[in-house]
């Protein structure tokens, strides 16, 4: 019967062979963490390779995602739909084994990892989702939601600042089913980390409120087993297991050195490694008895069948709860959601209020959240400014884990990456907020939402120089353009309360892309619309004000729509007929058919855009013969009205621009 070392060596062999064939990759970490992975996956991980989406599976996240061949080897060996030919296509175009683990490409990959630290942050989101969902749905005698989140991470993950943000919050929240394995091999790309990473990791994580198990020999299965047992016994604290390992374990000349981190070992070194490990099999060849020991399909089916029996009993005892859990885990919205949303939009339209769109956003949450128990909110210590709290919001805490809101503290990056994890876990639709300018702190996690096509809702307020006196450090200029240039992300900048309500409806209804909702600090006037115009808001851009044979089209978003409407009236008084187009979401507008786009923005008519953000983005719509009123510099500290005058973003300036261009 194959030994544990034989099973671990199968990971090492597949990893070094695939990297060698690809002529690129990272063999060192998979070879170093193979023993840890073998114990975790063979002895503890609850999963079913024949149903990778089973709700109550344990989640495994590889935060140090450059070592992706570790995960691909584990999936292949344990029986997932990932054949040996897939491993031979490692890092090749359209393969199911890309250079870093990517969600949606391969069954069993829970999240896309590679940007260091974010896998750990996602894992905190998974664990927070598990704990909250369990508190909301489990009942006495019925533990339907009951699984662990395991995450592998390395020195690089711990050096990234996001690791501090999320680990601190994980300790505060008492996420006892989060277990992290720290690959403490002392090596990163530049060599031995003692020259730039001398933190006392044990004390650091103890200060966060974690249980820390130090000095575990990462190549001793018995020590690893005991560490996992200790971790699982503590349900009040997350656990960090610090594993001393040798990077490139088994390689005679490159083991323990940075040489094995991010490059193939080479044919000669691989042959020497096989000899040292006692692995006598050719490249990509795994003996059947080792496959048999690794195969988790039978055990996985048994575990899921046992859970199915428990869920049937739960369903009999609590039919409404069971039905609600099924709906939420499937990602389906409540049957009445669209009606509730449409009724609210009509009510807002009839009310015709002039309010800040951030307040309109809060009103939308207040109206929609009661019918959306899966909505899970939060703010990065700005709830009173972002206006993300609503009357039914209840903060999660160790004492009250069944809440629906997280006070994230000043952790924009951590908040955003945690939301990605919660969304991937299932059962929740997370939204989290900060000022638009501080989206920059979270930028890469926003990008990961879009890359993974996860419908996370990113709420940003204080959207322009209109926030005023806080000055250029807080006034966003290039951020709107940055969001709009992100593939697979919808960015809404509503002009009033009505467009704000539609934006929230759109964000919640989205199934395969995140949404950025961008709201103002200052009040925005209500715009009068017909029923058709009301319906056309969802198309991202529509004609708000028209005239016969317009000589120009004015395109605007957010607070500048009211400005464009004023300019249109002034131009009409001067005998210049114009059309005003409100374009709250350029991505939605671009997705419309050509006939609609041409009807809104007719060819041959000069176009002008106005927005209190980076002006260059709008050349896409106005062309080189049009013009743009916007920002090309950072802001200043002054009252909002003074700033709009100072930077020339006024109705008078727009009128002058149009008249000058039309001659």
C-alpha cells in the first residue's frame, strides 16, 4: 500500500513535470507544501469531486496561487473532472490549468488567486458567510450549514497589507472554522526573506485574536495531523498553523533555494529529484494504487448523501427555512423582487424629490432590503457618510452572528476582497461602501470581482469635486474612468433619486458581473420623465430632453445632468435646439443594439459631454469633432459651488462651448 510520502510525491512529480513541459511556472511551493496538502485532503477535507458545488463542502483556497500545480494535482488525483491531459496543457491557451487558479475554468477551484493576500481575504469572506448562514438557518438538532474554510498562504501573502486588514477582522469576528496554513519556507523571489521580512508572525496573529500553532514540521504528517486536530477543536478563534517547509522539497540542488520558486527545475534536476524521492515513474505517470488511495469520490458521495438525509429531515421540520436556503444558495431572487423594485421606482418618480443620490441610495436599500434577506451590507467605517445602514440592518458579531451587516472598519481593500469570498460562497448578495476616491485602496479586489464575474455591489459616494472642502485628497477625478475601463463591470452614476433606484435594481438583478454604484454628496434635482423614459433608464443611456432637429447632443451623468438641462434651456433661448442624453451607465448603453444607440446619439449631430471627472474618457462618445467639459487636473479645497465655478463646469461654460463649436 502506498505510504503518505508516496501520495505526497505524486503531487511533487506532477508539479515539476507540468512546469517543465510548460517551460514556466512555480514548482517550489507545490513540492514544499505537498505533505501538508496530502494530510488535509486525504484525512480532513469534506468534499465530493463528483459534485463540486455541494453546498456543505469544505472550501479550500490557495492564496499563494502561483503554486497552482499543487491545486491542479490535488484535483486530478482526488477524482475531479481534470484529466492528465489537462495537466499536460498547464499554462497553455484555453486550457483548464491556467498559470494561476481561475474560478470558472476548472471544477473545484473556489476562487481566482494569484494577487497575494487576496486568497486569504476571500477565505475570511467564505468563513464569515459560513458562520452567518449557519446562524441564520441552523436549528436545534439540524446543523445544515457546517463546514470549514482552509487556506494555504505564504510569506508574500503575509507581507501584503490586505492580510493585516482581513486577519484582524477575522479574529474580531471569531471565525473558528477558518484554518490557515502558513508555508514558512523563508524564501521568496528575491531570496531569503530574513532581509526584508522579520515580523514575529506568531505574536502578530495572536494579537489579532487567532489561535496560533507554531513550529509545525511541514514534512511530518503526524505533526500536521495534530495541528489540524487542535485547530478544529477551537471553534471560537481562527487558527494559523505555522509550517516550516523546504521550498522545492526533494530537489538536490535547488531545494531550499529561490531557484525553485518560479522556474522549471530542468530535465537533469528533475531526474535527480526523482532519484532522491524514490519516484521511479515516468513524467505524468501515476501508479493505479496511488490513484486509488487519493480517490475521494466514494467518500465524497457518502458524505453528501449523509448530508442529503439530514437536509431532508431539516426540510420536514422547517419547510419554509429549507425552501429559503435552497433559493438563496441557488442565487435566485425572490419571486416578488421585480415588482417590489418597480413599485419603488414609480413611487420615487412620483415623489420628485431633490436629494443627494447617496440618500436616494439609502432609501433604495430601505425599500428593497426587506424582500432580500440575502442582502449583506457594510461600510469601511463610513456608514454615516455612505448611508448604507437601514432600519433592518444588524451588525454581525461573535455574540450575534446571524446579522446582515458588517462594520468593516477602515479596511477598504479587505472589505472588498471579503465580499468576493462571501459572494462565491453563496447565500448572500454583499454590498460594501466607501468614498469613491478610496476605491483606489480596493482597486485590485474590484478587478477580481469583475474577472470572476461575481455580482458584488460596490457602493461609492462623494463622487466628484462636489464633495467640496475636503479637497483634492478626497475628490475623485480619474476613478470613474478607471471603473468604466474595467471589463465586465457596470458603473452607474445616477442623476437623481429615480436613476439611483433603477441602478440598485440593476445591481441586484445582475447575475454575472459586479456593479459600482457611484453617488453624490450634494443634492440633485429630480428630472421629469415619461413612462418610456423611465423604462429606458435601464438601458444605460436615454434621451431625457429632446427638440426638433437638434443641432447638438449634450451627454451628461450624475450631478451634471441638471447642469446640462439648464444649459439646454439657455441654448433654446438663444435659438439653438439641443438634445440632452442622460447616460448613467455607459456599459449598459454600449450593450444595446446599434439601432437604439444610433437613435439616442444620432450620427451627423455634434456631441458634447459634461462630467465632473476626467474628461478624456468621453471622446469615445463625442468623437474628435465634439468637445468635453470636465476635469484635467486634481481638485482644490473649497465649497462645492466655488469649485464648479473655478474649474468652469457650469451651464454657462457648456453653453459657450456649444455655441463656439457650432459657429
